C-alpha cells in the first residue's frame, strides 16, 4: 500500500491526526529530505527514510511503487496538501501507467494557502482560485490566460511559486493584469515561510504591492472587489452582513441589481476602443453607454476638464443643493436614494402655470419660460437638459447676461432642430463645468444617468456603480 500524505506547511500543530497515524505505521517514508525533519519524531524506530532529492518527483513515485511491490507499507510525503501541486496526482497517474494493483490512500493536509489565509485573517471567505506561476510544466500563455480569468471573474486569488531567481517578470505581469480589473485599494496579503520559524506576514494593497519582496517561499493572496483590511486583518465577506459597509469604507456589499450593473460596467470598459482615459471622463461615459447600449457615446460624451470631479466637489461642499431639469422625465430618472442621501432637491418648471402664461404672452416655448423662472429662483443650480434645445439656448442666453450662474450644465437634448446649435452654445460658456452629448443624440434618460454619475462620483475609482439602485 502507498499512502500519500500532506504534512502541512511546516509547523507540528498543522499536521493532521490521520497523517500522524499513517507515518507512524508505515515501513518506509519516501520524500524530499527537507521534509523529514517535520515527521521524524512520529516515526517508529527503524522506519526507513528514502530521499530522492529536489525536483525528482517521478523518481520518488517510482521508488515508492518499487518498495510497495516488495510488500512494504510506504508513505509518500509532500508539504501542504499532497493533492495540491503535490505527489498525489503523480502517484495515481503512475499507478495507471504501470497497471499496478497497489492500493493508494490519500491523506489530505493543510495547504500553504490555507495556513497563509489563517495568518492574514479571513481572505478566502468567498469564491477563490489558486494559480501556480511555475512554467516548468505549464506554458506561460496558459498561465496568463488563467490569471486573466481569475482577475475578470473577481476571484480571491492565491499565488503559488510566485517568483524565483530565473523567473521574475511573470509576477509583475500578473500585477499588471489585476490592476486592469481591480481597484488599486484591493488588499494583497503575502506570507513567507508560513508556519515556520522564519514566518513573515504582510498586508498591503494592489497599488503598493512590491513583487521584489516575494520569493519562492511566499504565498500571495489577492482580494476580490468586496475584500477589505481592518485592524490588521485581511477579510473577504461571505455576505452575512451584505447591507453593512465594510469598516473604513462607505460601500456595502452590492445587492443583485448593483452586482449586475457592476458586471455591465466591467463589460463595457473591456469593449471600449480607448479604456485608458481619466476616471472623471470614464465614469459618465460608462453611465451613458450603459443606459443607451450605444458605444458611439465613447466619442459623443464631451466634457470640460475635470467636469465630473468639479461638480461632485460642489455636491460635497454643499454648494450644489438644487437640480433644475427641462422636463419631468429627466427629473424622474435621477436616483431618489442619491438625492436623499446628499440632500439635493430637483425642480422642473415645465408644468408651472406661471411658465405657461409667460409662454403664451411672449410667444416662447414653455421650456424657455421654465428656464426664466428657474434663473430667478435657483440661479446657481445644476441645469439638466434631456429634451428641449430651446431651453438650453435660453439658459445660455441668461447665463451670458449674468442673470444666473449655474453650478454646472448637463446638455443632452435630442432631435433635429436647434439641437446641435444649443450644445455649441453651451460649450462657449466659460467657467461652468459641463457634460455634453455631441450631435443629435440625447434624451431624458441619458441626461438623468449623467446626473447620477455626478452624484456617485465617489464610487468611480472602484468602478462600483448602482449604489442607490
């Protein structure tokens, strides 16, 4: 019989009772000599220890079968769990290759990634995967494909064999891939010599992670989008506190609607022709494409420099307390949860009787009349247009005459008459942050989603849309 045993990461307390029993009853132990020190105290007197040397796994397996075929009770040892990058798969494959009738028993052990996780806190509380960076038997192209899948799939990811003297750039490439898919604040933990006297534990972020601090004796764990660091612990929530923000963050775990929206944004970003644009422009652009499913928005969203950031700063400071829309449909699309959370009022004058009377008397549209009323009562509001180009032209005229000083303008009127002209007029207004949809395209839903992008701009860096959905 051959018993394949995982002896754990290195500390005596991490060896399972089943493994201790197996090694104490065997006639021969086959393994790499470095690992004998961990089990010698549990061997019977006279137990033979056969060392086949480092990187001699196939020789080790052949020796084990030869001894077992002599009628000996053989124990093959691996560090960690022998079934994870260990000897167990090789033993089974060799049994098949030899057509052997030797009985195989597998005794699992505590893997290095499990030990590292316990030392870091609770980083693998949800779906995770393990990737070995060693390309000795797996082509790098395959490894990179798995890295990309793990990053895109939002798996907590454990990295084995992260770096060696001759293989150093691969870990840098892994970090590059993860930075494309994860927030730079994602926690990264790594443990060197887990469970051994030389043990070193580090928790950092994807932004600050330095591959030069890692070697072959290190296990690296990268968190998912919900992972966080708290009081020196790396935690990935399972979901029991799904509506509670993680400590030191303002983000609760996403509900189903938000999760779908997050995935949609990730998909859109992956299909952009130019994803390497600043966050202040990317965030409203992603909202626009998500609302319309129209990738023309990548070229149609026009903004003043830092417009989203400047508008959100006015929200944060309390300067922006009112939003004026040209039509009620634009107002209805602005998220009520965000408005309540931020203490912002939305008003629309399109159905105001005063505006109707003014329009009739002066021969102007009700939308134009609404802007005149708004300029008197809310001169410093954020003005939002999703339908009426005449309203946008009216506001531009009022602003140039100093009859109002808008906190910002979101211009997305739609149609064929005066639409493009109204947008050009808005662009000419200096010192007013503006987000414009170029050309004939627009609409109230589009105008509203651009407002929502401003109100949730603090979620942009982590690409977490839909907080108020």
